[in-house]
């Protein structure tokens, strides 16, 4: 199910603390987002590796 948001709805959903953040705060926030994305991708890759390993172990049995 997709949800179409207007720009106004998106803007209203942004916390005031984020709107009033300094460039340094935003850079720190961006680093957190970047690392979170890396962590999520790593978790997905680990799940794929475990699934592949499990499948190969089952085939060898």
C-alpha cells in the first residue's frame, strides 16, 4: 500500500529541533543515518550468508 504525501504534510512532520539544528548537528545526524544504513545492509548480507550456509549444509547431509 503506497501513501502519497504532500510537501506540506512532510514539512509538518519534521520536528522543530531538526528544523532549528545547526549545520554541525545536521552533519552528525547524517553520519548516524549513514551508519544505520550500513548496519542494515550488513545485517541483510549476514542473513543471506546464513541462509546460503544453511542451505549448503542441508544439501551435504
